[in-house]
């Protein structure tokens, strides 16, 4: 009997508390805000934003960049066929390097994920060939996803295989290629794919590309590994990986390559 009386007492207290709590609410807005906003309430001071010194010349590397080629050497690169060997491509006049056809591609020694990347390229000095046979190479992100490099100046080919395309995947918005013997730039913002703990895909890779200052890929979804034949897909989970440049049999030239980890 005492237990029952105690239970009723507890119930009564809870009911009383509920009624009291409800009495604090009102559906009528106050005439004056109980806490007027001040400018400093929305100011975030810490941590302070890091300082990066931009380059004096537009397109050159900022202070926090990893320089992959500045004209002096290919020390940041190795042979893609045999990573124990130096990159087999030639440096010309201490200014740029060019593909040595038949030697295979080259790749970075370091691995990367999300990056901002700048690269400059030019068609071979002797302009010859048509379609995919003219100034062909490729920039591979994480050693899998190809941003096409091609001399697409007055050179018709399939739209998802021309310069600025995610090769065999997404065509560029426009053809911004400069004429032969001029230098071209790619400025790339790349977000690597994400995978779940069980190895399944969580989010596809994305890429934004400015070709000679013109937007050609606008936060584009990359649909998977680059395949010459067949639909692109993500066959397996992976982490950071190499940046690679393709040997496609043309003496395509490169200079001023740098990136920033994001």
C-alpha cells in the first residue's frame, strides 16, 4: 500500500512539472528580442587563416605548392614501366620536357588525393597527324582518371576524347585549345573518390578544369577508372596514388607543373 501511495506521489510531481513547463511557452512573439544580436556574435577569430604567398607571375607556384617540374630536372618523376628507373623523357633547353615516344609513361614519386594542380603543355614542334594521332598524351589523377591532353586546334575527333575531356567519359564544355606551337594551361581542382569501410563506393571523384583560363569541366562527376574499351566504373577501393603522364607516341611537351594538397 505504501508503494502505491509513493507511485501516485511521483506521478503527481511529474504532472505538476509538465504543467509548469508548458506554462512557460507562448505562441505570441516577444515585442523585443530577449538577446539582441551584436556584430561580434557572428565573428569567428580562431583559428587564424594560414598565410600563403601567391606567385608574382600568374600561373607560377605559390609558397605552399609542391613543384613537380620547374625546368631543371625530373627528380620528382620515375618511369611508369619500372619505378626503380629515372623518368626517361628529355628536358629541352632547361625550360620544358617532352615525351620520348616508346619509352612509356612517367609518374610522380609521391602519391596524392585531393589537389589543386597546374600544368602547361604544347603539341610537338612538328605538327602532324589527325584526330587522336596529334599531340596526344594524358594527365592521370590517382593513376586512374584521365584528363585528356591532345592538340584539338582545328582537329576533329570524338567529343569525349578531345582536349579538356575526361577521356571516354565527359566532353569539355568548349574547345579552348590554342594554335600549334603555343602553350596551353590546365588548372585543375580535383576531389578524390571516397570509399566506405567495406570498400564500396561512397562518393565519386569530381573535377573542375580551366583550360587556358576557360572553364571546360565544372565540378564534373568522374564515373570511374578510365578504360579505352567499355564503360568506366570503380572496380576497387583505393587511397592516394600517383600523378601520371602518358606516352601516346607523340612528342608532347610539358612545363611548369605544380600542385597543392587540399
